[in-house]
C-alpha cells in the first residue's frame, strides 16, 4: 500500500494520467468491478425475508461445486471464531499448520503451531507427532497467505481423520484465484474482499453435509 501511494503521488506530480497500480491484493482487491457496486445497490432494496442470503448460499454451492451449508460472516476471523466456539471444548487444543497472519494470531494463542520450513513445505511426520488426545481440531491453509505455497491439505486431513479430528481449511489465498471444490474438506473459511472482489465486511464459512 505504501508503494502504491508513492507511485500515485509521483505519477500525479509528473502530470501522469496512467491507471494507478495497486500492489496490496493480499489485503484487499482494487479496483472493484462496477457490477459489485450495482449488486450492493440492489441488495439495499431487497426484501428482508432471507431470500437474499438463500440465493447467495445457492450461488456459493455453484461457485465451489460443493453442496453444504454456507454461513456468511463479517470476516474470516469471525468465521474461525464461530468454529472454535462450537467445536473446540474448553480442555481441547487446536493444532495449526502454516504461517498465520495478524487476523488469526490472537485466536491461535495458547495452541500448538507447526510452521512451514525454509522451503515453504510441511513435514507430515511432524504433524502426526504433534497430534495428542487433547487435539480436537486442526487448521491449515489451501495455500499459505504469506508465501503462496500450496500445502498438502488433503494429506493433512487424512491424518486428522485417522484420529477422528475435524479439519478447518483456510482458502483465503486461493479463493477466486484457483479452481476450488470444497467437497473433500470438513470445514472451510474464506474472505470475500480479496480474490472474490467483494467489498470489505463479507466472508464465509463452509460446512460439509
């Protein structure tokens, strides 16, 4: 964002008329398509009877090629917080695999973290070694939001299921950018304001049937 601001100022100072370059798409997506603004305007005038949310859930099923339950939240952190409150017992522990961003850091405090190695990869043997009777939930990414590395999440979930532990898949760095199907995962969380080009304040939680 700092680089974008400097570029814009230099461009204007030199009488430039080029389209500004936005380099912070991991934080947000700009510019938004005009259709996004039109959809927001239409939503403001939609009946408050739940049909709008129902239509959004059905569109999500089509987009992800995955039937299931879709819950819309204000952000990805809130979606994860709902999962933790509903699934993780007071004496249970979350096993997190990846490199977290600021939004998740506070929720992960006091739990076990397995970071990626210097090549951005994960050692599955290390993951299994960290699973204990107290492990009640596993969280990892489809792709690491800090490095872009695609993680072996299906293999991680297979380990989770071996010990009858549900897994949450964070698809933030892949949604809208890579073809995704959620049929194979237990739970998934995703923001709307990055790859999906939605306005800030929209995210989602997927729950498998």
